[in-house]
C-alpha cells in the first residue's frame, strides 16, 4: 500500500468519525429535533439549553472523542507500519490532516445535509491528541471566560486563539503550526455570527431565558452554523 492510499483512508476515516451527529442523535432519542430548538445548532451548548447539563455534557464528551479517538488510532497504527512507508517528516502532516478532517466532518456532516456544529468539542479532542498537557492552557482560558461571562462563544474564540499562539510558541509543537492556523480560521468562520452579536452586546449567555417565540424566530433567521456553539 502506498502512502497516498494510506493518507486517503485515514482522511476519510477522520471525516466519517467527525461526521457522527451525536447532538442530533441524543436529542432525537429524547423526542426532540435539536435543529428546531434554540439556535438550531447540533453542538453541546444547544443540547445543554434544550435538555440540561447532563445531556449537554454527554454530547460534549462524545463530540470530543470524535476528534481524539481517530488520532489515537492513527498513532497506534503508525507504530505497526513498515519502515519507509511514511515519508520523512510526514507524520505531523498526516496527524494534522486527520484532525482537520474530523473537525470538518463535524462542521459539515453529510448525514444532515452538510450542516453540523461549530467544531469546538471535536477540535478539543484533536488538540488534546496533538498538544497533550499543553492543551490545559486553552482549556483553562475557555473555562475562566465562560464562568465569568457565561458566553461559550467568547470562550471558544479565546481558546482557539491561545491554541494557535501556544503551538507557535512551544518548540516541540511548532511542526503543527498549520493545524493552529487552520483551526483558528475554522473557529472564526463558524463563529462569525457570534462575533457580530458579541460586538453588538446581544450574544446569548448560559442561563439566559428567551420567550419561546423569540427563540423560534432566532432559530429560523440563522443558518445552521450561525447559532449556538459546539
């Protein structure tokens, strides 16, 4: 098997793993279509708003595993490969490709007409697999900002920025700088609506109550990837 075939197989595996819409699956099992609730987003934050912390936490963990497990599997398989199959310096590129594929699978899941979540939880799984203990810094920043502002989107934006800065700063992570740049671009793009609302002072906050009609109207007016986070 050539490296090109190996790369293609793993990119497809990463995308398919990321594409599993756990937020939609979990809420459908509870008799709800999450795309018709709140922001219309299938991520953990919208599930939390619809079903509470327990189910939101479950979706968060499942979405994170979509990014983490493919890279763990890839690293285990790389240990068994014949010497010379992967080009010199090709491992970081392969890891980054599979990680980005998982994030894109979540964001553009083919099972829901290529409309998914924002890639934050899946991206967290990828970052943990790549950065190891260094992932604690952006995770701490995310937690602090969400606790103080109750805005998941703001925490996600700060965390993504810190991920990129950390990758560029830590010598052992610099080979993965394209991953930092690409993930930051994806986060900024999927959160473009949130950025506008943050600047306008109208961004949703955890625990914020909306009249049902207002929430339904907001869901109808926003594209799938413009609503809540995850």
